C-alpha cells in the first residue's frame, strides 16, 4: 500500500475496449460484443454494462461557397452528420440497453432501421460506481 496517496475509487474501473459489431438480417438487428471488464476493487465487482445506442441526427451548418467566376462568396446551408467526438454524445434518439456481467458480454439491438446512423458506447458498472464510456463507434446499415 502506498502511504500518503489518495486512491480515487472511480479510477478502479476502466472502459470497455475493442467493441465488435455483428449485423443480423432477420430480424434486422445488430449484436455488440466486448471483452470483460474487471474492477481493480475486488470488493465491488462489475455487475453489468449499459449500452447506449443513439440514432445520430444530421446537423445544419453554414458553409461559404466561393465562386471564381464572379469572385463572390455565397453562404449555403448544409446538413451533415456531426464528427465523431469521444467527449460528447451527438443529439438523437437514445436507447439504453443493459447486459449482465459475464465472461463474454454482449447485447442485441433489435430496432435497427436501415439507412440510420447509430453511435454505440458501452459503460461497465458496479454497485457503487459507473466506469467511463468506451470509445464510441458508428454504424450505418444500408439496404442491400
């Protein structure tokens, strides 16, 4: 034990790493898999995971289009998906699923809509605390 050091309990729980997605055709759905997360505090083990699935909305922004023909700049409104930002979840419809702790954790998202962009993060939790979210991943399934 280190004397004179304060241990932050929330730092004992890491974020899930290496998320893996598997698409299912019938019914349209996807499964999310990740390696098991262990809590460094063995008296407070991981009891489950929260999986956040967000339908990412496009956002409007103004870009300036330059015309070399008459040397003018024209503001144009465009709609696009926000850039992936691990620090901030995008706006959109949130579905939160839970999965129990296991050696091979996974969850199935069954309300898959074709052509919709989803952002997925996973958070491990114990009885006492919630860990940091995994790095977000994005998914969009096109009609085949």
